[in-house]
């Protein structure tokens, strides 16, 4: 069970338990009218469903900190719509649905280490490393004469994810990607080198 918090503990990024579910404060505003209690306006996001809503609290309100835990896991494989992970400390295997994995599926490769978020012992999502390296599996050659600075073309990566890359990128290249933005950072290894 999580610790008890007061309204003065509220801040952006704080994780609370409301009606038995975990929420994160994604936006926060404090106001103190001339007379009366201070008001805490929060935009809350359900950490399981992603649903967001606004709620205003008063200075005397009390809350429960969400009972959350992170564990290092290794991605193993996908089976239908289930993603399989292994706890790197206990070797216990855990499944997550495609919905719970979300956009992280675009960057998952076998043996990738991720942090799995657990609420009351049940997995609810994963956090990726900020950067991953993925191989380009399909990319048309850059068209000669297309040399305007910053010109890009589409490329498909080993996970099936499509991104825009510079014209010099070829099939077989290994690219470094930022998982927070889903964008190309640099070429790590050229094909055939």
C-alpha cells in the first residue's frame, strides 16, 4: 500500500492511486484565491488506460501514493498480440498485451533490456532505453539530384517501424534512434562495413 500524501505534495510527475488505479499528474497549477483554501488543479492520466481528465483539489485533501515498482526485464519474443519479457534477476517470464506495450513495440528487439512498470505487482507498461540501434530492412536509393540540405526519404526498420532518414542511408545500415521521439539520430554502422 502506498504512502498517504497531502495536497501540498502534488506536483507534475507524481503518481497517485485513485479508485484503485494508478494515475500520473501530467499538468499542475497551484492557485491561492484572496480568501479561502488554496486550490490545486491537476490534469491526471490513467497509467493503464491512458485516459486523461482534470480535477481540482483543496489544501486539506489527502491521497494515496501509487504502489508502483520498476524491474529490469529483457524482451524475449512476440506471440500473437502478447509480448514476452524475462525478469533479469529472477528469470521469471511475464507477458504484456500489445496495448500495454504501446508504441514501444516499434523499438523492441530480442534481448533488449527495458524497465517494466508494475502496479501492485502486475505489469502495466514498459520504459525503453532513450536510444536503440535498429537495422534498415528496406529503403529506396536516394535519387541523384535530390541533394537539398536536410532531404529525407522513408526507411523500414527490422521491427517494421517506418521513419524518415537522410538520403545516404541504405538497406543493411544500423541506425541509432531516439525512442522518446521515434526519430533518426545517426548511422552507427554502414551496410557491408
